[in-house]
């Protein structure tokens, strides 16, 4: 089974998101956060989170890139519990038993998105508001294999 972790190539996410995700935390799309948004909500850092941000399930911050990696069932179950708790605390779900199936569905959607991609594949998300609601599209950036000579230092220890 696969899911995706937050990855940073530079410090830009720390500047463009009000609450950036932590490098390495598990992520989902998190588009549900924007289900009641309109054009008036799309300003500043909130606009950036809407347009391109994955949701970290530890900090509930946003990140621009995620990398596909393997996940164990126990980890996935723990994430579902954490996300369900977030639904109760942040969105007013009545209790954990009501929130858990929704959380599991959100994570299953991300697992489906990641499943056919090899480890280290990068994913980006792009959102737009439509008359029907929020539309998400995803971009896949495949990991390129690097030859050993790109990392090896050539020379002799005798010199």
C-alpha cells in the first residue's frame, strides 16, 4: 500500500502557506477544507493553500509537493483516527464514530491516487472553483533514476 509524504525542495512553502506542513508527514488532498469557499475566500495565503496545497495529517498544514512511499496498515489506521479527531475538533463532526468513515474515505482516495506510482514519484495538486464546486486535478512527476556516477567521487586515496 502507498501514500504520500510532504517534501520540500526549498523554504518557499514556509513563506506561501499560513501553516506549512512538516517535511515527511503523511498527506492527503484535503480539498474538503474548501467545500464551502467562494471567490471572496481566495486571497493571500489562503488562495495558495486552495490552489496548490496538500494537507499534512500531523500538523494540518499545507505543502506543495508530496512523494509517494509505502505505508503499513497500522500507520494508515492511526492516520484515519487522527484525521477523524480533526474532523471533530475543527469541523464539528458529532463524534469519532461518525467522523472515522469519512476520514478513512479521504485516506483511501489518496491511497488510490498513489497506488500505481513507484516510490519517490512526486505529485502536485491544482484546484479551481467551478459552478459545481471545487475541481481538483493532479500532476505526476516521475522519479528519474540516477546513475551511480552522479554521486560517486572519482579519484584515488593514494593521492
